C-alpha cells in the first residue's frame, strides 16, 4: 500500500510545491494500490498548494463518430473517453469546483487555486492555450507511469515550431463546430534523449514518474522539431497525420473556421 506520506516524499523529491502541473497518469502503473486511488494523489497535491490540470478528451462528441447524435459538449458536462484518459482525469472531472476548458474534443480540466487561469482561455480553435498558461506560470508536466507519447504539451511545441493543427468537427450546445486538435503522438518517445537532461525522475511503488519544467520542455521540443521534423514521426508508412505533420501540418482552410 502506498501512503500519502510516500506521495508527499515523491513530490518533495520533484520539488513540486505551490506550483501548477499537468498530470498524465496510469493508476495501473502503481502495482501496489493507492489506498484511496486518485483521491490520495489529488488531496496530497492540493494540500501542497498545487493546481492540477488533466486531459479530459472526449471523442464521443466527434461529429463523424456516430453513436448518440443528441449528446453535445458543454464545459459543465462530465463525459470523457475514460478508457484513454484514465481514472485520475475522470476523478477530477467529477470533483466539485473543477473548471473544464471549452473544447469539445480535447478539453483540459483543472482543480486548485489557479484552475481558472489555466483553462479558462481554452477555445475550440485555441486548443493548447492551457499549455501557454502553464508555461507562463512556470508550471510542470508530470508523467506518472506513462511515457512521452502521452505528453500533449508536445503538440503545443509542434504548433510553436510552426506546424498547423488538424481540424475536426464536433457536436456542441451551439451546433456542430470546427475544433483544432493535435496529430499523431505515437512518435513522441523519440524525444526522450533530448529531454533527458531536463527530466526529474522518481519512483512511487512500481510507478516510474518523470517531471519536466514546461518552459524548458517546450523550448527543447520546439527547437528539435524545427531542426528535425521527422523526430515526431511514428514510423508507420501509412500514417497520414505524421506525413502531414512533418510537412508543416494540413493545409490551412479558413473556410472550415468560417462555415
Ligand atoms: Zn503517426
């Protein structure tokens, strides 16, 4: 059993106190269970004055997904792709006082003293504003038992490197609208060597954690992508998203945004 005291020691080792951080996690990675699951993680961080941000993506609102055509996104709704997002994201989305960004497919939700500052600027077009805010606030990304292919912030670095984002259509309370999304992230583990000097590492039970200061991480990823666009390619010859991304992203289509 992993105690809150052990979690506290891990956050001490990572120097995470009174900071904002985005967490991508696999609760299954802990092996020995956390006594009260995600609640232990969340309460430990809130007690340290941290603000927690998590991805709360919801592919169920993709216009072309089929399924329940009457289900529409609204920041107050509690739908997410739980099998992909994990139980920490699900827990935060249910928590009283959480704030969810306004993006029907790739929203982020935050809990803690700076939740509004982090996610209130997210819009269907400005999908990665939460990472812009996280960088401005000198925040961190914590990968808890998952690898870099889960680090959505790399898509923000791709955007800063000059890549255009992909556009999907999604169902919202205002009707079916365009929404910007990132491409394929399966190649992001190839950034591990260039990010290694920035990585703070700790193990909690069997869960291996990596933590990065966002300003440094984004700067290194942006420069690496600009110098070697293929670094993010997943290697699948037929991956159309990666082949477009290395060429700078899909063609701009202002019509999509104005329709
Ligand atoms: Zn790919």
